[in-house]
């Protein structure tokens, strides 16, 4: 396998023209097609979609041509589409796999290749492992053979362009009470962050205000399309300027959601998860277990313990959550990044769906987002959170992880009461925790902390940065 092609927590990503080249994409597309053929599916099909990044359409068309050359029917999105739309159509069309050309929330210099399973969620780790085996077997050389032009494959219906949004909108109308949201009078500002969500919420909620809704592969002032506080300053300002009730953001491929309350304050994804979990159990009367990754708030455990709800704990990566959602009855599952899935929908993160569910909750409960967050503090005590992403060299990364592996007894003045090594190193202290783990998609070490105050969160993060 080429050293430049590495599948991380959510597919293969690389810097465009350095690791993410047409040559490397060709290898990955052949490996994926060979995996589909190895499944021995009758009349196999694959759904292919792409985001708004530089060359994403061209990468998607090249992928489609290669997959079609194996006799696999390819359903290719006519224009950019969200990752959840591709997952939805993979299940709806009975396809063997879905492929999304996207680097999600990464900076503009990246692109990527996500793989979706037939059940409508991320390919499970075992499937990715098989694709990697096919990739290794190519030994860096694509097989010989004639790849026809896109037009030839379209004319023969081997590649079938389709509208990824139309039936997905009809589906949303069945799952979410859009009329309730519209009639509530909520004033909404939406930030698709120049990504695949551009124009979409306006299709289902006329009258919303959209910012960063133009096609801009460099992502303009945003830096990178991730719905975290550091990237949502323009949304916060727009909410205040518009005197809106809520600000909603989705990331580059629209599978993650971010929220801003009516005062322009960022609402972290832990609280979004908690609000939606409570809404599903208390208002929607949904029943089943909950899945959380190691980076998600301890409020989940407190709520589930009080209600007798089973909790599954997994490493970071929605593929682990989706695997459980496909195997048993799960009401909600998700991670710290703003990605979550529910039993109302396919086992997939969906920023647009979850944004609409949050709006439906506000309309149903007739409460502001800030009031709903205050209720969490009343019920569980204050839980504050922050994440710091630190760019590191391979040597720095090795030194930090080695220091964690020595399992320190204290983090500054805080005694470590427990260490979880399920994914990285999670150090528990009284009324808080610090998680240190290497990113699976970028050259970063991520530091996550939760505690009862912002000051204590910052203190834990500072102590984590001192570990070397």
C-alpha cells in the first residue's frame, strides 16, 4: 500500500496534490470496486456523491468511471451532495456501498474518500480492512484495462446521474414536523460554511437567513468548515445582528451540526446531544440504548443511570457508533464533534436532520435554546467543555503520547482517579476529565476537557499541554 494512502477514523484523507492525487485516487477506487465485486452481490450498485471542495466533482467522476469499468452500476449525484444524502440513497437504492468525495471539516487543502455501507451508515471497520487489503494487493499499480469516458458510461446507463436532494426532502417531511417549525415563528440563521449544505435548509424552511452560502472551495473567512466555537464567530455575529432565535451550522459535508443561542453564545455539541437525547426519551417516547464515544460528556452517563438506560462506550469515530446502531435498538448515538445519529433516521450523522430536530424540540417545548441549556445546568450541575487542537510533528506526537503512557498520578493539582485507554488517554479527576488523543485525519493532537467551570477546563487543558 502507498504510504500516502491511510484510512483514518472516517475514510482516507490527504493534502490535494501531495497525497490526494488522481493516481492515488485511482488506486483507492480500484480497491473499492474490487471489494464490491468480492461481495458477490447480484447486479451490484454504488452511490457516489461529492462536496464543494476543489476538484471534488472531477474526483467523483473519475471514481465513477473506474467503478463502472467493473460492471458495477454507479448512481452519481448530479451536483454536490451531503454525506447523509449519499448514505440515505445507498440504503434506498439497495446499493452495495456509497462513496463520498469529501474531507468533511478539514482545511481547504484536503480532500477525502468516505465509504458508506449498504445499511445507510459508515462502512464498518471490517469493511475498511478488506478495502485496505485490496489496496495493498495492487502494490501501487492500477490494473491494466480500458476506462471509457464519462459520457460513454452515462449513455449506456452504467453511470446514472440523479438528484440526491429531491427524495431526501420528501423523506425529511415525513420525519420532522416542518409545519410546526415554520408556524413557531422561530427566526433562524443558517451557516453551511460554504459546504454541501448550501441552500438546503431554505428548501424546507423558507425565510431563514443564510450566510456563507456561496460556492467557495477555499472556505473564505472560515479557515476550515468545522462547526466549533473558533469557526463560528461570523454566525454568532449574524445571530445578534438579525436578532435571531438560533444559529445553526453544518460542516463541509453537512454531517455535523453546531448551534448558537439567541444571545450569540456557542452551544457545545455535548449539550446539543443531551437536549436531543432528552427530547427523544421524554417527548418522542423512544426507547433503547445509548451509544457515546469516549470524548462525549459525562452528563450522558448521569441521565442514563437515573433512567435505567444502557450505555455503550466506544472509541472516537462514528463508524463504531453506526455498527452498534445497525446491530441493536439504539435511540441515539454520537460523539463530541457534533455528529450524532438517532433511531428516527438512518444510522448516520446528519447535520441537517439533527438541526431540524433541534428546531422541532424548541417549537414543541416553546422554550429558547438558552433556557433549555439552563435546564441542563439545573438538572446535572454545570458542565463546561473545550477542545484544543495542537499541530505537532511526528516527534512531538510521540513524546506527548509517551508521557501519557507513563500514566501520571496527577495533572497539576488534580489527582488522577482513573485512566481509560480505549482511545487515547482519558484522565478522570474529581468532577472532570481530560482526554488526549491523536487525530485520525490530521497531524494533530486533540486535547478535550470537561469540568464544572470554564476556568477549571482551561486549567486541565494547560496541564495536558505540559505532558512531554
